[in-house]
C-alpha cells in the first residue's frame, strides 16, 4: 500500500516545480536588486550595514546564482543551506518586527514569517535533495 499523497512517478516533477517556485523568489529579488542597485545600497545603508555596496553585490550574487543553481538542481543541498542562512540573516536584519511601531508591526511580522517559511522549504531541499529531475541526479 502506498500511503503518500503523490504518486512515485510524479515526485520528480513535483520536486522540480517546488525548486522552480522557490528559485523564482530569489531570481525576482536578485533582478530587482540589480536593476535598483543604488536604491538597494541606500536601503542597506539605512539598515546600518557596513560596506553597503559590497553587501548589495553579495546579495545579488547569492540570489541570482542561488536561484539558478536551485532551479537546475546543481549542488542543491549546499545551495539550499547557503540560501537558508542568507534568508535568516535577511529576516533578522530587515524584518525585526518587534522593533516597529504598531502601524508597521503586522507587515514586518508577515515578512519575517514568510522568510521562516522559505527557510523551511530550503531545509527540505537540503535534507531530501532536489529529486531525480536535476543535474545532481544525472
């Protein structure tokens, strides 16, 4: 008896879809940072980052590179750990909801919780791998 919700023959495609959807989050964020480079530098400056230009470049490289590697499924487990750490740092640096006034509290908490959910998805990839529809499994 098969007690899983997804048929074994469908699992590779479901895992691929999950990687594409998760990768799209980072691809979008990386492109937006790249196209709005000076605005991102300004935002990182406002957050108090030292060397905001360097952190902007680093964020773009992590988000664009990580998204592509995650989507194609190359070095997926390692990439998932790097992205999970990146998202945790972003959540703690940019979405400290406990420090905001009542008007911003709920919005910032939603962003923080969204980041925790993304980390959860990345931990699944780090633990179970990308599935057979990936470069890692070829």
